[in-house]
């Protein structure tokens, strides 16, 4: 009995604890993308005229606000192994519904609420088709992307609704006090904290990761995978609708083609922020850094006088680079693990005789 109690406890072999805490904290994709953001921001501040002015932060926050809003639920959806390509079309649908309802005489708040409800239903439609009928989210959301955009463009045609109260536009573009920080930063921070807490500190968030790693294992663990995905797609529609209302009030125009192509920027930012396109891995801080990085590059290029087409090209390159980098890192990790495994086995085998000898000595 005494010999059993005196035996050395086996070393912890969990992969998550195989490295020191500072390596687990600093040597991650989140930290890498934040470091890249610092490098790009520093270079742009030095090399591009007027980029370092405080007003750059003001317009940068206003520009990335809709992308950041949609990136939050998109992160959770991609971690489950799914994707939602219809988000930009939902933004356009929200803009048109909001504009038409306002034009027909509804109060602004009532028009907002109805537009948000319609967008939540649109998101729920994606969720039902994916979870109830088992259809691939890629195909489903490509179809609804065309459907929602077609409804939005068909409702208004080539016209735009531009008769908006100035007070609402002023609220969207207001600043906090005398600073150059937009008031819009407050709801953004609240939503970021809310999504971060849900994803990283709640059983629902752990169910999202489990569903992305293995649906069957998650179900055996008690996670209702279908309900989780349905909630996330509905949430994606709701937040995209909110982004559409923001988009409309900021630019003072409700059009069916608003936010065309925004889904590319959202997905690029999410993948650039370290979320695996195959599901099961990702974190909110990295996604925030990815969104700010894409916004910073776009802002710097516009100040440097480059065209919007070049910004699209760079966004596409970043998207491809993010996917390739994830594959290369995974391949490198497997190679390193292959070389480490024999060494660990040698160390473990060298420990065994000593423990036996200690028993004999007792």
C-alpha cells in the first residue's frame, strides 16, 4: 500500500497541456494575426499620408462595423463545420424591407423590428433546410443567396429610397464625446463580449466546438447538434438584418444591391482570424483581428489612391492564403508530432525500469 502511494504520478499527456502556458498563449494563430495587424498598421502610419490621423479610426470603425457584426455569428457557424453564403443578400433584403416599410408610413422602430424579424425567418429557413432535410449548407446558402438578392432587387428595381430622417443618420455616425471614436463602437463591443462569452465560457459554446469536431460524438455527449445549428443560422439572419439597417442609415440609401460581395469579406476575415474551414477550431479575438486587418488594408489602399478592384483582389488572396496556411500548419504539426513521438516513447520506456526498481527496493 505504501509503495503504491509513493509511486510517481504519471505525467499529464493531454495535448493542450503539452507545452508551457506562454507557448500556448503566444504561439497561436490569434497572436500571429494580431502581430500582423500591428505590422500593417505601423507600416501604413509611416508610409501613407494621413493614415495616422485620428479620423482614420473613425471611418475605419464605421466601415468595418457591418462586416464585424456578421462575422460574429459566421464564426460560430463555421466552427460547427457549416457556412452561410447568404449573409450579404440578407443585408440587401433587410435594407429593402426597411426602406419599403418606412416609405409606406410605418414608424422607424416598427419598420426596423419587422425587417429584423423577416431576416431572422430567412436565416431560420437556411437552418431548417440544413438540419431538418440534411442538405449541405454550401448548396443551400448559395441558393438562398440568389433568392434573397432576387427578392431585394425585384422589390425596388433600379430605384433607391433615400428619404430618411437626418436624426437617425446622425445617431449612426455620432462620436463619443469629443473623441474620434464612433458611438457605434458601444453596441459592437457589447456584441463581441456577448459572443465571446457564449462561445468560450458556456456549455452551448462547447457544444458548438464538439459539433464541429464530430457530429456523432457530440450527439453521444448530449449535444443537440441540429438545434444548435438552427439557432446559429437564425442568429446569422438576425444579425445580418441588423447590419442591413445600419448600412441603410449610414449611407442614407435603401437599395436591393446594397452590400453585394460582402460575404467574401466576412468569410475571409473569419478564416484569416484562425477559424478552421473544416470546423472545430476558432476564437473570437482572432476573428476581430482579421476583420480589423482587412479593414486596415482597405483603408490604407484607398488613402493611397488605389482602386476598389485591387482591394477585392487582395481580399481574395488573403482568403486563399488563410486556407493554405491552415493546411500547411496542420501538415507541419503532424510532421513534428511524428518526430516527437519516438522520443517520448524512449523517455517513457526509460522511466519504467526505475519505477520497478523502486518497488523492489521497498
